[in-house]
C-alpha cells in the first residue's frame, strides 16, 4: 500500500487489497499482481488457497527486525514447501540501529529457496521499491537453477548449458573465444558491440583470478565459466540469464520446445528440403570440425561435433546410408546427404538438430524454420512439366535375394567386397547420394521396400520413380516385379525402370509368360538395365543418373543412353532411341531407297551405296569406315569433290524425308 500512496497511514490495516503494478512502471517491464496475507486474520489453509490457485511466482515473507520470534513464523514453513522463490523482508528497520542480516544469514544458507533478504521501513519509505524489484528479479532471473550457495559454485546443469553456448560460439573450434567471436557473442546476446578496451578489461579480470582463463589472447572455457560465476556472485544474475535465454534455455535450464521445434506449416503432398543458407551453415559446421582437412569426419571428430547434442543423433546405420571413405568415415558429401535425408523424412528432427547446433544464432535467423524449403505439390510440377525440387525418392522393389541391398550400396560406390564387410546391425534400408542431371546436382534417395505383395501402404507407393529389381540367375525373380507393376503402378503416372541385377552371373529364362524385354515393350517402359556390383572398383553410376533423370522429368519418357546427360550427343541419342523414331524406322528405309535408287542407279551406284550407308550409320549403330579409302590424291581430284557434293545432296534429301516422315504420324 505504501508503494502507491507513498505516505504512512495513521491506522494500518491487517491486510491490503489486491494490487496490480502496471508493466510500464517496473524496471523489467513485467506487470506484477500483489496478494496480501495476514496471519492475524487468516489461517495456513487460507494461505495455501491464496498461493496455489493464484500460482504465486514469488513470495515475500515479512518479519519485524525488532522481534526475533517473527523470523520463523508459521507461514514461513508453509511457503518453503511451495518450492517457489522466497524473499525475506526485514521491516521496521527504523526502530533499530543494527542490522538483522547476521541473524538471517544461517536461515538463507539452510533454505535454498530464499533468493535474497531486504531490510526496509514502511514508515520511512526505505527500500520499498527495491523490495519489489528484487521480487521481480527472483522470478525472471532466479539464482537457484544457476548457483549453489553451499558449495559456492555453479550447478552442473548451468555448467553444461554454458559449455554448449561456448562451443557453439567458438566458430573456429580452437577452444578459445577470440576478439571477433566475443564481439559476435556480445552483439548476439545484448544487441550492443563490445569496445576493444572493454574486451581487454574482461580478459584482465580473468587473468588475475585464473592462470588458464586466457590463452593466445582468447577466453577459454574455464575463463568463460569464471566470468558467469562472478556475475552471479555479484548479484548480476540477469546477465547470465540473458545469455541462456538467447540460446534457447528455459527456467529449468532445458532447451525450450518452442526453440527446438518452431512452427512450420507443410501442406499435403509437399516435401521439405534444406535451402542454400542451411547448406552453407552445415558446411561451416563440417569445416569447423574437420581438423585434419581430409574432407571426412573421423569418429573423434564426429563425437566432437555431437558434443553440443544431449545424445548422439545418428545411429550405427548411418555409415551404410551415405558415402564414406576407405576408412569408413563419413565424407563431406555423405555428411550433407545425411542432413538432406533427415530433412526429407523427418523435418521436425532436423529442426531439433539445427537448434542444438545454434543455427538461428550463428546464421542470425529468427528460427530454424528459415532453413527449410517447402516444395510445391507434385501435381503442380507435373502440370507445369518442371520442378524446383532437389531431392527425389526412388522405391526399390524385388524379392528377397534379388540384389536390392547390393543395388543401394552400389549407389554409394561400394562393390561386393566392401558390402560384405558391413555388419548386419549396421545395414540400412536407405541410401542417398547425388547425381548430376543436365549439369544440375540432385539428390536421389533410394528406399528398399520389404517384399510384401499383399499389402503396400500409401507411403510405400508414394515416390518419384519406381525401381523393379530381378535376379537374372533366379528364374522366379521377375514374376514378382511384373505383379507389383501390374497391380500398383501400371495405371499410375510414376515412371518405372526394370533392373536386371547380378548381370555378371549366367542369365536364366524367367518363369513368366513373356520375357522382361517383351514386358517392357508392351508397357512402354525402358528396356531392362543390366547392373552388377561385383566389380573390382566402385560400381558404375550410369544407371542412377538414368533413374534421377526419369524422376526429374517424368513427363519426358525418354530413354537416357548417355552418362553425362549434358552433351548434344546425349540429347540426340535420347531422341533417336525414343519410341517415336523407332516406330518410323522401317518407313525411313523405304523412303530413302525408293527416292534415290533410280536417280543414281547407273553413274553413281557406288557413291549412292557408300554415302547412304554412311548417313544411316550416323543415326543407327555406326558402320566403321576405313579412312585409308580416301587418300591425299583424292582430296585434290575433281572426283573427290564430286563425291562430296553428291553426299551433301543425299544428306539434305535424307533430312527432308525424315522431316516428312515425322510429320505424317502427327
């Protein structure tokens, strides 16, 4: 009551009315609701009724400094059991000339719930405002979670949190915070840069108290922890709490759920990928921990990276999911692939992992949600016949023993010898790596589907391309692929490819009504692609480039016959081997020979046969001509130039005939 009227009343009531202090008149800008209690009028049961329903955040226990019996009153025992911060308030300090702190200090040491003790005088208006300031401070910046007064040291949970903050802020991972990192830390937490002289003053304070607090003119972890201990001991809890809360910690020193899992809306039939800024951040994290610069993370380097996590996020199967080097260490490409896989399959887990790494702080973003790119619905991509997606999913079907696992591991560059070294508990049903499609890097995610013909879930059927694998040496292998295709994918718009696995083994006739090649022709699929991982070196990736190309361009329906997918030859071969050209092949032969056989029957019979054969070989399987047929003398003779002119005429007529033949079906 004195706080508002600022005048001591002649008659003091036992209890004041409930009061709310507006936020704009408090230092912390937080509204404060005050509920008074009087032992003279109320009981302990009523005290429980007041504190519990109103969810008291802090309790001020007022005693009289001139009455020792009031130190441990009955409400004190009740309030201690509520496990909320307590403020001891010594009132009537105007009636005594000595301080009661020596008497109260043992009580404060006994009960850790007591935040501080304030002596005041309601009559003289002494420390009244300070009392409520400390009450607010006890709620917003409590000492209990940070510091143990008995041991005079920070609690283990606080040390762990500050150690993680130090490691996240150590941008070059050298074990110290240099001037640049300290300035960035100061600006991040307090929105103000630290002057060079202030930096030196901070380091000098640490040097005077710790021998190993400063190294190479940078602050070590011990020095960082010492500074925060000093802040707490000097009553500047708000400094440590500002740092903790900026890095996502709540009052229990646990990372807040809103920090780890920010709101991210994902419409149906859309996928999630990492954007460019996220890849740049992850690249910096990789470079930060790749101390030997071998573009791979050793087990020690990987554990150092995961030191900011409360648990190891990647399981034992990660090494068989992404690319590794000869030592089995995750490479730079494999590292990014694993992050891409996590984002695609479980974006919430990815947000959590980025939160542990401090993405929003280091990248100076609002939250981890800014690292995620949500793609548009696949139906819109098919309508517009173009996509901005970078990750494509391929489901691999086949009976047990057909070579699915070998196919997945072959995608990661492992031949049969390296695959046999993988332990059973380390095997994975996923494999992800990159493939280049027309000069653009795309991620292809292979997922091995368990062979259950009777029931396939919607998730197992939802993919960008289907890969049907059969064993060429097993006569019963192809039938399963044919049944899967006819039941689930024959009427869908998902492109499919048939893989003839284990092509290094003798091929046997499949026990089916038609051969795999006939099956592909009937259903307008590309012909079966031979594949084997039983090689001396890493298996070829050509087939995976074809799969990725079909996934990126499902509307094209072109058969990729080249490995680069960028050159003019590749584009021409895609066109020449398409179904349209194959259907008019016979017509082309008829048109060519019928139009030119009469013109050059007598005088140019030999030239006709030579150049027609040469021109056709440029489109269909080439005929190798001996260059010795054209000598140096021929080049100077008029006969050679006559032949050249006739050849040019034949090529022009051939192009015109092809043009008319192609227009006729349309």
